[in-house]
């Protein structure tokens, strides 16, 4: 499928049709975020649907400050989807929705956390177990260790300190730490990612967690995780810290790990999205994805 991306939309033969499989059903949750979810959700949807492997629906929560009645009407049926992608960082979900989501992932549903979704719900124990590590929201050493990689080894730093930091946005090299996982198998060991926030000092329970990729932080000088997988009950979770803005997501490397991560979270394997596009970024050159109407955000000037 990916070798055909340069052809017109009418000429593209969808991957599931080629392989005799129905598209994987995906739900994106958005509606509140300290980032521009109105601009980034369409990019996430495009990244998945242009692969031909997924069918995407969106569930938008009530806005901040909405009355309780609006929240009573928001009750996504997670079990109707193979995987849920969170582009949400806002007020707590209602107890019933939280219980549904916990049961969904625990019983085998897939979950993908994108960028600021790891800032969400610092008080929700099960959610923090699902994402492994997170940032901000009062997270600190009581939330769990700060994870980073040095010389190929995982460090769990228990020293006191806040959870979550980043410097000015910039391009940075993503380094694969585990090339045997289905999500990263066949990817270049180092590739240049578009301008983005490079999260560091993330903290959390960090149980059943595997770091797949990192980048050297401009703040800590350590290899900070930007692509992780977590097993929670019977569920599979893919957590990426990449994707601050639409221009950060319009990166062929981001598209690739999102597609692979969503397929893995849904099925436990990467088959429909495994072909590596010829335009994948190199260690010295980014690869921009063209999407009509985007980016709607302007990247900040270098500092």
C-alpha cells in the first residue's frame, strides 16, 4: 500500500482489500487539551485512514465548563472499537466512562496515548498504569521513577523532582532502542523528526513497560523515551510523546509509528502497515507529509 502513496486517491488499492481484511476500527477521543486538538485530530485521522488499514471515528467530549448534563450524554462505547487513540488532556471523565475504559483496556482493548494525553488524569491510578509514565499535573517522585536510557540501559531515577519538562521546540533525532518489536522492526536506527516538543523527566508506575525509541534531551542530556509500549491486563498500549502540533505530526516518521502502533495495539502484530515508505526520513533530513489545509499552526522561530 505505502509504495502506492504517490498515486492519486482513485488509483490507490486499500490494504485491507488486498489482504482480504476489514479495516481496523479506531476511535479518537478529543474535545479538551492544552494543545490545539481541533488541528491535530484531523491529522491523526488522515495518518491512519490514508494507510488504508483503518476506519476512524471521533468522539469529542463536552468543552471545558460544560454543564453536568452534557457530560451525562457523553458515553462512548469503547468495546465497539479495536483501539482507542487519545488526543485528550482536560477535566476528568465521568466515573461511568472511566470504569468503562478501565474494563475495555483490562479486557484486551487497544489504547494509544499521543503527546499531551500523557499529561492527563494525574489522579487516575489505572490510567497512569496504562501510560506507564506521564508529565505535569503535579506528578513527582511520588508518582514513580523518572525513566531514561543511557548507554543502552534503562535507568529508573528515584530522586525527588517534578515530572514533565521540555525545552524550546526543535527538530531532533529519534533513536530506536529496540529494533525487534513489531512497531520498530525495519525502521532506520536514527531518523530526524520535525520540530516538536521533546518531553523529558516523565514519571509514573512504569510497570510492564518497554521503551522502543528515545531522543537526547536538550534539558537533561539523557535519552528520554518518546515511544513506549505497555501491557495492562490483557490490553496493549502504545504511548508516544511526539506530536505537539499539526506541523509536528506531518512527518512521515510520525505517520509510520502511529500507523504501526495503532495496528499493534489493536491486534498484537504489524502486518497491514509494515511496509516502509521510500520517503521515510533520514538521520539528516526530515520528510514532510503534505495535507491540504495544514499546517494550520505556525511553528515558533528558533531560540
